[in-house]
């Protein structure tokens, strides 16, 4: 189905969850589907998405920021996010594009907050400064037992690649992350939907598409008739 109408403003969809749950895979599948529907789609990721933010990504994921502690890491993720929002995300939304982002502010809440121990008030201040009004319209939380996600992430890495800063954390850290994302989704049900990521790639993609159509496109299709 092709949608002839251009939305009055773009849609901002984020994918969240633990390591290896299938965020990148599902983001690519949704982007393909939305492009087939006739929309402009911008795909991006965090940390990263802009030249400056990608430099911070290298620093953070190499583990060189780890000795500074979770508060400093949260500040660096937020600095990368501020540039990403101002330079890429907000302008794309303004011109009516869909922006699909692999991780966003919920990852800071889960990794540096729930697991790193940075207090919620401090994180809320950093989030407000970095994100402003550019908040996701929908966050898809892919849910999978941590062991399965870590096994998927390990099988994706080629022989020489090492686990990064956060993949190297112990299993209890990753199981805690899973619950942190579920807690976020439970606290903001109007923004978040949780999808069982243990299903096949095709089944998860179908479920994601169904959420997108229910939330955004059913109304657009009716209006276009
Ligand atoms: N971080 C990030 C913070 O600590 N704070 C922050 O604020 C932010 C933004 C980013 C790291 O930074 C941390 C979190 C992360 O540790 P990253 O490299 O972007 O690092 O890591 P991830 O986001 O975890 O990305 P991954 O690539 O590891 O996982 P994905 O994207 O969830 O999974 P994907 O799609 O690459 O799939 C992994 C493997 O599983 C297969 C795929 O083919 C692939 O081989 N797969 C499936 N297999 C079976 N069934 C399915 N349904 C499958 N779906 C995918």
C-alpha cells in the first residue's frame, strides 16, 4: 500500500532492549516497509548518528570512558545525543520524515541509571538538556532473556572482534537490564510497546508493522480515502 499524503510532521520511533535482541535487524525491516509505503525514512543509531557523536561512540564503547564512572558516561552519551538531535533528528522530523533510531534516551536510563546507579533526577536533567521536545512518538522494546541476546550478539561478531564495554559486563548486569527496559515500558505505556523478540525475524517484523499501522497509519489511510 502506498500512502500519498505527507504527514504534517515526521514520526520518531526508537528501538530499545538489551544486547543482541534484534534492534538493528528490525529497524532495517521497518525502514524497508515504510519506504515501500512511500515515506522518507531516516535510519540512525545511538551512540552515534553524526560525525561528532560517532567519535564519542568510539570513545565510550572502547571502554576508555569507563574509569570515569557511570555519571561521566551518562554525560558523554547525552553530549552525543544533543548533537544527534540538533543536527540530524529534529531537522528530519521537521521536514516530515520518519526517523528510526537504534537506541535513544531509554538506554541511558537503563544502562547508566538502573544498572550504573546514576540517580533518576540527574538523568532527567541530562535528558531534558539533550532531547528537549524531540521525544519519541513510539518506543519499541524488544524483550528477550539476556542469555539469548548475548548468544546472538556473540554469534554475530566475527572471529577477531571483541565484546565491547557493555557486552563484557556479567550476566546479572544483562538480566537486570532486561527488567530495567520492561520497567520503563510499564511506566510509559502510551509511548512504549513490548514485543517478544524470541520469535523469528519475520514474526517480530510483522508484529512491529502491526503496531506502526495501528498507531499511525490506519488513521492516515482513512483520511486519504
Ligand atoms: N549504551 C547506549 C549505553 O550504555 N547508554 C546509552 O545511552 C546508549 C545509547 C551500543 C552500546 O552502548 C550502550 C548499549 C550498548 O551496549 P551497539 O553496538 O549499538 O552498542 O550494541 P547494541 O545496540 O546492543 O546492538 P547489537 O547489534 O548487539 O544488537 P541488536 O541490534 O539488538 O541485534 P541485531 O539486530 O544486530 O541482531 C543480533 C544477531 O541476532 C540475529 C541477527 O541476525 C544478528 O546475527 N537475530 C536473530 N536471530 C534469531 N531470531 C531473531 N528474531 C533475530 N533477530 C536478530
